[in-house]
């Protein structure tokens, strides 16, 4: 007999045909009437299935010894449930214990603090909150592929190991096979990475964008979706050292179209979660962020407001809010500024564009004013920046001058410059952090709680 997932079982009507379910025990209680009631969950949905076990089962004594965390399979008939909060229950005809759990099983029927649950990341997904996070994350990942595939984008795989720093921030994890106890050294005494595995210094990538540009300049529209890494020593609720990025890159595209695609993409993901994860969203609304679904629906109902960086600075400067970080032209916007714009100035998402070149990466298109670049950030309430993108600099001389001004090694980026020499075209793209989006759409307070096994400074336990 084939196993039926609880997500499907709980949508079925009662019937005489036996079904087989498997899962983990959430709770078990015994009644005086010779019955035991087992709450089973298999991870496919938030709700549990109640299994009613009677003394007629030959192993009823074993059932009485069941504890939270045990795994089992049960065969039985689905009947109408007289209890509250459930429409059906399973009357067991056969029950077999697959795996026992001791009395000190860490996840008991009570609320556990998120900090404690991070210490048992291998088990926390069995609870309601992290099971719901996993299902939402899965739905969003599926929707990402659907959005781009339906629009003719090609899914591309870009390198995780790279010799370059795409963002120019220097926050890179080095990849090496050199023995740290006895590294080869040059005549000057420095570590000789020319004798390393790849014959040069290599790192874990912070972005697949540069390689995606090469692919877009041959294939038209592509997107990458994979892990990226940043060695930023930050212990905030918004940062991870290993995180997942979605990065579309579009040839023959300017900043206006880039912003349009970003808005459509974000709305598609939000709408998908509303449609496919209503039960999990209701849980997050009750337990984590009241008004969560209304927040999402408001975003879907209105076009995103677009303002220039100059306008954003002017609005912030006119406000009476005492910001922690100063507001002045030439400084990057901080989260508190982004939240003010979305939560108080415009009461909804805002796209800020045309940022000062001085704090943006070298690859962004320089505007005629010589001081701003065609960059854009999509800002949303409570989170701030959720998408960052730009039109890429497609003029060889301008890009070369910018790279030289920043002291970059032109030889290392020779192939990237070649894209501007051989049939250059206007092109643009953006990046969305999957983890930060899941944090936004679930209301979870800490980004470490929306990825199964978080990697942060000083923490890589699992």
C-alpha cells in the first residue's frame, strides 16, 4: 500500500478504503475508555492527523509507551471526527513503530525560544514554526523558477569558486589547498598562491553576476539561483555568511525595464505565497507578525513608488525623525532611512534609483552628470532593501577608467572588459536574497531562522 501524505489526507472525505500514513508523534494521550489518541505530523502541512488506537490492536501496550518524537506508520480508515479543530481522524487497523525517541526528546509540546532551537537545528524543523518556514521557502523557490522560465529566461549555473571580488568590498572566503603550517613562499617571503590548486588566489563567490553578464550577452536573458558567501563579521538579524541569491541578467535592457521586472518579480513571489501557503501564513500571522497577510495584499494592490536618490535624501532631510545615521548627499541609505521612506513617507514599497557613484560598485552605468550611476534598490516596509540592481556599464572606456580609479587589477578582469569590446549591448540585472525575502514574507525576526543551517561568524555547527 502506498503512503498518503497528510496534506492530502486532511482534504479527503471519510471512506471505507484503508490508507497508510507515516510520520512523527507530536503528542499522545490515553483515555480511560481503552483508547489512545496519537497526533501525527509528516511535515507536508502544518496540521496534525489524529490517530485513534484501540485495545484490539495486538501491540496496544507498545502504543501506550509512545513518546513525542517517535516515528511510526499507521494503516486505518478515515472517519468523521467528533473532536473540535479537525474534520477527520484515522481509526487505526495496524500501527508499527519505526523509531523510538527517549523521554528527554528536546521538542516537547511547549514553546521553545528561537535561540535554543538554533542549538538543535537538526531537529527544529520538526516543530510548527520551522516546518512552516521550510514550506514557504520551498514555495518561493519554485515560484522563482516559474517566473523566469515563463518569460524565456535560461537558468544558468555560475561558478562558486572565483578569482574575483564582484562587489569590490574585499569580504571574501579564501579557497585553498595550501598547508597553513608550511605554505610555499616567494622570494620576498609572502605566501606563493601561484603554487595553490588553481595556480592563483581563489575565493567563494559573493555573486554570480559577472559571469551571468557574459551568458546574457550571448543568450539574451538568464538567471542564476544558488549559494553565495560573504566574510562580513556582522552578527545582526539581517546577515548571513552563506546565503542564497537570485540574480537575473538581461541583455538589451535599461534601468527602467530593470525596475519593471523587479517589481513584477517581487509581486509574483508574494502572490504565490498567498495562494500556495495560506495555512502557514495564518500561523505566522497569529504567532509572529499580526497583519502579515494584509501587508502582503497592500503591496500587491499598488504600483511601487519610484524616486531618485536626490529626492530620497531631500525627504529624509525634511523629516523631523532623529535618525541615528546622518542624512546627507553622498552617504548610502541605512535601514532606518529605508524604513522611514516605506513606512512613513509612502506607506508602501519604494524604488530608489540614480545613486552616487562613490559608494556603488564599478560595474554600474555612469550617468551623464558624472556623479551618479543607474542603480536601483527596491525597499519594502519593515525590511528596507530587498532587491538591489543596476544597468551595467557597457562602454569600454568608461568602465576601464572606473576600474583604474578604484585600483582594480585590469588583467584579472580582462575577460569582463572583453564583453565591452566584442559586440557590447546595454544590459541590466538585479539580485534578490532568498533568505531576506523569506524573512520578510513570514515575519520572522532573525534571518538565522529562515535557513535550515545558518552560517554566521563563529557558528558552523551543523
